[in-house]
């Protein structure tokens, strides 16, 4: 049996992954989350140790005690916009501490690591000077992992798309006030009758299109990939995880307004030069996705929207 350490287990993706794994009962899971941003109510899905990933002694002690052999590493700060205003914070948490954590894992002999990266690498034109600190550090950690991976330290890098939605009953969702994700942001602005700034390329006359997967599908994917890791023959695999359809921010705004039966008030704002209209994603490891037998169940845009709405209404006490 796998003994798995999940970092960021109380975060958005982490809490859904812990809930999923708790239900399938086939893995022993331990979480490390310093609760700088997480949902403390998600503790019921997995035993959490409130430790920072950079705390060498405590991490080593826990890995030995729990006989951990595989790590699903989600812990990081995740707000692109915030990473511009708090560059040092992101450098410390998403770069320096990440490298330290990886060094701890290799030193203690962890065999398998799954690293949560982001498909925003493809949204930005790869220019380290101009890209957001959030994306830059994801890229630098990917490069560091490429250097460190070997037959004794196998690495899977998953580039998640935009993760969205909440549980079908609306009881679990994202509680991260620092994050301005598109669905909750648009829902709140439309409900409060505020103006939405929509990014737009005035030259190409196009809105940017983005890719979304439901968080429950991400959780089942994480489980399947953990199961797959011991069978992996390569030392390093990149997985660009995306849904079949891209949606423009304009379409999403319209869908939300329709669902809420409200008018949407918006203005167009020039898309940043570094951002693409629609990211070109070259390889998706379709053979591997087939091998692990992962099937999306909830990632159609209407389920994502409906569950997001349920969760927001529940949290805000709205009818
Ligand atoms: N949510 C998305 O749309 C998305 C998309 C692409 C990639 N990702 C990546 O997936 C991972 C998880 O994202 P999320 O949306 O669940 O984020 P989240 O902010 O909800 O969860 C991250 C968790 O990590 C914890 N954490 C942060 N720094 C820590 C540290 N130094 N030590 C211990 N714990 C720490 C926080 O307390 C939080 O609970 C991140 O690495 C993120 O970059 C997320």
C-alpha cells in the first residue's frame, strides 16, 4: 500500500483530493498544511499536520513516522495578481521554500513526487522578465525538478488548467479570500450589480479563451496518478491536463448572468501583451490518460457554474 503525503491538503484542490481518497479507502494519506490559506473545516477528510513545507526537522520526522513513499505536492500560494504586488512573498514561498522541500525529499529518499504546476505557463509567452512571479516560479521549480529527477526520484509534473466548481451538494468549495478566480468573481460582481472588466484584444477583436476542469475531476485524477506512479518507467513525465473545450471570459459572464437572471454590466480592457488569446498546448499524454482510465464526470461548464453558485450562495447565506 502507498503511504502518501499530500502538501496543501486543506487547500481547494487538496481538500477535494483528501475527501475523494478518504472515500475510496485504498491509500494511507497524511496532510501537511501550515494553514496560511487553507480551509480548517477540511481537516475531517485527512489528518493534517500544521507544519511548513520548509521545516526540515518536522518534515523528516513525519515522513519517517508515517513511512511515506509518495508525495503529492500542492502547497503554494496561487494568486497570479497577488504575486505581482507581493513579489517577495511569492519568491520565498513558491521558490525558496519549494526548493528546500524538494531537497528534503531527495535527501530522505522519497521515491515518487507529483508536483502541481499550472497551464498558465502556456497562457504567458515565455518571457521570464515579464511573466507573473507566480508563473515564473512554477517554471523555475519545473526546471529544478527536471535536474533532480532520476531513477530513484521519479517526478510527475501536472499542469492543471483553471480548476473550478464545488461539490455537487454545495458543501465543499474554495474558501480562499485572496484568490480572484473567474467564476466566484463574476458571480459576486453580477449579484452586486457591479461592473466587470473583461480582458479583450482590441487588435484581434477577440476575448481570451481559457480552459476549466471541475475540482472533483481533478481529485479523481490525482488519485489515479498516485496509483500509477510506482508503475512509471520514465524518470520524469509532464502532463498537460485540459478539458476538451475552451471558453471565453465573455461567454462565462453571459452564462452566469443568464443563470442568475441578471443584467451584466461590463467594460473591455486591453489584454496584457504577455498573455495569449488561447494557449497552444502541444502534448497532453492521451495514452497515459487512457492507461490510468481517468474519466471526467463533472467538467461541463454548466455543472461547474451550478456547483460554484451553490457554494457561494451557501457561504453568503443567499437564496
Ligand atoms: N486552483 C487552480 O485553479 C490551480 C490551477 C493550476 C495550478 N494550481 C496549483 O495547484 C496547487 C493547489 O492549488 P489550490 O487551488 O488548492 O490552492 P490553495 O491556496 O487553495 O491551497 C494551497 C494550500 O497550501 C497551503 N500552503 C501554502 N504554502 C504552504 C507552506 N509553505 N507550507 C505548508 N502549507 C502551505 C495553504 O495553507 C493552502 O491550504 C498549487 O500549487 C497551485 O499553484 C492550482
